[in-house]
C-alpha cells in the first residue's frame, strides 16, 4: 500500500465508511422494492413516499458516519481536516444519489430520479449541519422531524419552497432550497466537524 493510501484507509475505517456504504446499498434495495410495489405506472404521484423517505434514511446513515472518534487528534493535526470531511460527506452523498436514483426510473418530471437526487442532497445537508450542533448520533433528528411534518401536511403558500422534500423533481424553488441546505450543511461540517461526543458503546 502506498504511503498516501494507508492514511486514507485508516480514516475510512475510523469513520465506518465501509459499513456506511453497505447500509446505503441496503437502503437503495429497500427503496427499489418499495417503489416497485406502488403501481407508479398508474399514477406517478404514488411514488411520493419513496423519494421523500429513502433519502431521509440515507442521510441518517451518512450522518452517523460523521462521528469523529479522535477529536483531540483532529484538532492538533498538522494538516487541516476540512478537505477530508468535505470529501467524505460529498462522496457518500454522491454514492447515495447514484444508488437511490434507479429505484424511481421514469417519470423524471414528477417523482423520478431528479426528485430523489434533490431530496438526498437536501437531507444530507440538513443532517451534516445537525451533526455539528447535536453530534453525529442525533444528526438524523432534525431532518426526520422536518420531512415527516412536511410529508404529513404539505399545504399552504410557497409550498414548493418550504415543502421541497415532497415536490415534483423539476420545481426550481425546491431545488434551490435543497442545494442551499446541502451547501450550508457541508460548509459548516467541513469547517467545524461533528460535535464532540463520548466513545461509542
């Protein structure tokens, strides 16, 4: 193994990246199974639960991997850690988008791959920001609460903006909010890292 490769492998193991990738693959399989049973060929709107809830589950998996087991070492390292954090978050989010999109192929103008990608980006951004404020273990809570509330009652004015997780794939307002959430969450996590927690039990 090259001198550069070994630190990357150690970093990936310390952040449970292999287990996270396996969990993302399982999430994608579950999403594909759920989407296949919704008779979306009759009404594409029946897919709403899949692009709303599968990205939420994927973001929760990503959020748990943001746990830093050695915060003291991170803060005293010679090289800055923000590039590694950013690559980890962006890479896992890209993998999640790639794995989840095939679950809802077809109907891109409604609840197809664009909606899945948008919701994955938005949920991952909210989760990354929450990891900084609440810690990696609880990082899934804000996204879970928000998406659940929106899914149960997306009505009112400006719904395309504040209810972005349940909007059709091509809504510009929904995309703007989701991309903004990802950019803000990624920047905050890259700069600060996850909140310090006790060792995992």
